[in-house]
């Protein structure tokens, strides 16, 4: 039996070709009929993209994104009657080529018939979540690359300080960006909750502590993401920091292998994440 196949075999089986041993736990043996869902990360970063480019805007396998160069046009003092000098602004571009990510799910017909739950639907839902989680990891990798490219990294001490935050903001503001969000890992979140400037109600603006948006500091929305390393934080201008090109959104295709009496689902996505302007991100590292 292929590895990764979810079947009714396994818990007490000794076969070296058995399917997933977890399948047997889903066969009803008691009256309790509620599956306790796995704990999952809250995925929040996609909404911070400067732009999400969909399939209709990507006619081929990749897309070039034109970027206007800041301060590339000059103006001149002109004497009366003199010819006015010419100048035009300049442009650059970045290329985004979406990459395919996916997973294939195999579940025997017996597993679907005997299980107390709709195991295929549950697995398809998990596959969609994992693709979204992968996309968020790609976003964090680009935030890291952007800060490094712009030499915007800020090194903190054992815990986050107010000076770390304001230094990171200065790096953005010095290049004409507007810090709009502070995306942080779990340990940095603990540090910031112990800063007096954040915990005062009028400074933090906390409205619902159960959400990933835990408040505001210096006008920036503070968001906790467990895809960000616990000791890291990113100050960013969300209008300029990163872009997503999605040639194929999360797509589910189903088919059946009648020879093996097994149902399959294939979950795929074609996506590329790229930082837009490196200077729009500053990474803070604590120890």
C-alpha cells in the first residue's frame, strides 16, 4: 500500500506496507462524534500585500512589474526667455514567475465508508490551509530579504526596546516610507506587552486581544504572526513592502483510481511573492 494512503488498516497491523495508522482512530467505536480540530496558526499577512495580481493579469508564465524611480526627474531654474531644460523620470522593473506548490491526498473507499467523519473534506481543508501557510512563510522570507537588501536590520538586546522600534521606523521614514504595520513573533509580542507606552490603553488602542491585531504603537498596527521567528519583528510600509503574483489560486481536483478503489484529491497553487521596495521593510532582531 502506498505511503501516505489514509486507510482503515494500521493500528494493530504488522504489515510493512500498511497505510496511515491514524486512520483507525476515525472509525466509530464510541458515541462521541466530534473531532477535536488541530491547533492552527492564524494567517494574516496576505492582506498586507501592496498588491495581489491574479491569473487574468498574468497572460504568460511570468509578469514584469514596472516601478517608478523616486526623485528621478529634476526641475531647473530658468532665466527669462531661456529654453526650459528637458528631463523625464526613470523606471525599473521586477519579474515574478509563479511557482507551483501542491499535495496529493489518497484515501481508500473503505476509509470513507467506515469513518465517522468526511475524511476527504477534512483533508482537503487541511491541504488548503497548508498552502496558505506556505504562502505566508514565503512572505516572511521576502520581508527578511528586503530588510537585508536595504541594510535596514536593527539589532536589539535580550528584549525589545522602544529605541529598537523607533530606530526601525527612522530607517523607513528616512527613505520617505510610512511605517504602517509592526509584524512580530511570539517572544517579541511578550516584550512589547511589557512596554509601558504600549500597555496604556490610550497608546495601544487594543480593541480585541483575541485577534492577531493586538494594538497600535506610534500609529502602527501591531500584528502577531507565528510564521515570524519568535525573536524577530518587521516594521513595514504595507503599501510598498511586498507583492503577490498568483497564476493559479488554491485549486482542488479530485479523481478516483478504480483499480485500487481509492479516492484522490490534488491541491495546488501557483504563486510568487517578492518584495516590492526593499527600503519599505526594517527587521528587528532580539536575542
